[in-house]
C-alpha cells in the first residue's frame, strides 16, 4: 500500500512539473510573439515617420530622414533575402556572417543620424552631412551587392534545375512513345502489304478474316458468312450457334478439368 502511495505521489509530482514546464514554454513563446509584433509595429511607425519627413520637410532634416530611410530599407531587404536563401543554400552562411558585421556599422550610422536629428545646431549638422552620405552609400552598396548576388545565385540554381527537369521529361516522353504490341501488330503497321490484311488471305485454317472473293468457310456446306443456312426454298434459315465454351483464344488460360468427386 505504501509503495502504491509513493508511486502515485511521484506521478503527481511528475505531472505538476510537466505542466509547469509546458506553461513556461508557452509563456516564453507568447512573449516572443508579442515582442516580434511590437518590433514590427515600431519599425512600421518609424518608416512611416521617416517617409513623411523625407517628403514633407526640406533642408537638413529632410535629408537626414532620407538617409535613414535608405539605410533601413536596404539593410532590411538584404537581411530577408539572406535568411530566406540560407535555409536552402549553406553557402550563404558566410554571407550572413559578413552581413552581421555590416549590420553593426549600419546600426552605428543609424544612431549617429538619430542623434543629429535632435541636434539644435543646424550648421554643425550640415557640416556632418557629406560624411553621413558617404557612409550611407558605402553600407547600402555593400548590402545591395550581397542581396543581388544571393538572388542571382538562387535564380541560377532554379534555371539549372528547370533545365535538368525538362531534359528528363523529354527523355521520359520519348521512351513512352516506343511501345511494342503483341502478335506482330507493329510489323503489320510498318508493312501494310505484309501485315494482317495480307496474312488473312493465306490463313486457310487460321482465325483471321476471309479474303475478299474467297468462299466462306462453310459455303460448300450450304452456310453463308452471316451465319445462315440455305433451305429448300433458297431462303436462309437460322442455324444453331456454336457453343462459346468450345471456342478458345490464345490469351485465355487452359481450363482445369472438373472433378467428379
């Protein structure tokens, strides 16, 4: 009895621990989902604000907004392209490492531009614009180069796979057209003069159709080809049809004799 109580207590503790672990995992997953949603919403708001500033403001403030918007757009597009391609192409992992190093410089530049947006001395900000433009062009050019190379690589692999697949389909289609029929039908189709029609006239005792002008198999016994027998008045009379069970064909299996036991 004590052993049963101990086992039940251990099972209860195990179920409680499993429930706590599952609850913690679900809570962490929900928190990550909420964080991603918040980050996406914040990026959307920032991008919308930067677009509004770049179009609605002129001078130093508008140019700073244009630099930040160009930097963020290029880096985000490159990140998405590399992450999507690295899942299928392991060669892009080195490119991802390079992009992570480039992202550090991009974040540093973005922070510098944000600080200058809050700078009240516009003359100082204007003096920093040439350096900011140069750094932005360097980073966006490198990011665009990585993104374009990854897309060209993926497109080339897709084209090679499509070409190989088309060649295989052409070979399979050609193989499907080379069929072989039984009983020499192919030879008859290739040589109509020596095929089924020519062999029919020579089939005196075969199962082929009678040749044109030749008497039917039962003509000398008073039977016509239509299966009728000539009566005393000359008009055809019905005859008994042969038993179909006595007719055999080459594709039929031999019948087994019935047992009398």
